[in-house]
């Protein structure tokens, strides 16, 4: 990317809240949330938390002591549980994914280890994802986030006009299809892969309007967007590659360092995320849920 790309701090402005203290992470995206206890938060407090989440797109709620049942209750304050394809949930908690990497595993491969938005091939992809850090190594394993509303805003008027009526094709094939053998490297997670994924392939508008904020968003991602409807692969690929590279420009991102007891919540309708695989040989245990979203629309 040869352009000088910038972001103004007004894109991620700090605000005052009655039930918590919120500090922006970067000028583009993210915020640390402190001075609250999620197990005792009132309905008014959860309404404020949702406001902060929509404003900052990803929030990192520090110093929590959550059980799996607590995580389920927090999730339900945001909406209904989402569907978790290709990953096996916990027996006693059928909506919770146990994300664990043991110190003894043979490879540094991690679950979800590439830029993506969760399950965009679904008819109603997740609105929110919640990830709780139960056992965190002393360093490593940061998660990076990108603001896809800012990436869209940066585009030229001509590019916006070109994209506004296009539909992107989303498929789990590359991540979970017949040739997705990298999932075998996840030694302590039950991943379902290797079957025909064509029933899960569908199209969504390439540019969506966020149903709560009204912002226009680039609704594509490198893991699940396989093409553009009506374009040949050789026509679609250069356009997608440009947009993918733009979205991960440092000015549009943040990098969150995990601490024990941190709950991260992000808005899948306007972000990407990527876990960094740099903690091989150290144990990490997390618990993850999703909240079902709307059918993406223009």
C-alpha cells in the first residue's frame, strides 16, 4: 500500500459512562473497559456496555472472574446465541466453544489464526462474539482487530460506486472443506472438516449498512470471501486483494494484549480479528460464544 493512510482520533472518541470507565485503545478501534463487575451489572449498565461496544467496535473488559454460566448470561444480555458450525461445543454448555491450546502441542498453529469475521457464510452471521480469557500465558497471543467501516470510508467515490451493488460470495471451503487439513494440527479441539461445504455457500452485499449504527461497512474477509458474484475469478481477485490489504493498514487497527480475566466482545458486522500465534509451548484456555445477527443488507 503506497498511500499515506491516516485515522483521526475522532473516529474512536472517548465518552463518559455512569457504570464503567472506558479508555480508547487506538484512534481507529477498540477500548479498555474497567471498574465494573459483569456478574452484578444492572440492565442499565448492560445498555451502556452495548453503547460502548457499538461506538468502539471491540471492547476489552478487564479484571472479571466469570464462570462458563456467567459468560452465557452476559451473552444473552446481547441477544440470542448464534449457531456454531464446524466446531464442537461443550457437552454441558451447547453454545460455548472451549478454545484451548496446551503447552505440549506439537505445532504453533492456533484456532482461527488468520484475518476473518466469524461465520460470514451463514444466512445470519454473528452480530457479536464474546471471548473470555480463563488461563492466559504471561505474554503472547495478542488479538488484532480492524475497522471495516473506516476502510470503506477511505475509498474514493469512484470505488464506492463500483462496489455498492456488488455481492460477495462467502464459503467455508478454504477453512473447513475437503482440503482444510490444517485443522488436524489443533490437537485439543474437536473441529469438523473435510466434507462438502457447498450447502453453506451464499452471497451477501459487498457493502452493508450496519443495522444499529447506520455506518457503511466492507462486508468481506480473507478467510470466507471466495469471490464476487457475476465476476470471473481473475476479475474478482485483484479487487478483493486490494480491499483486504487496505483493511489491515495499521491506521485502521488495534492490537489487544490479553490478561487473565479479560472478556473481549467485538462487533462482527464491522470488524475483522486475528489471533497472533506466538505463544507455542505455553498453555492458553478460553471460552467463546456468539450472538446471532441479522441478514446482511444494503
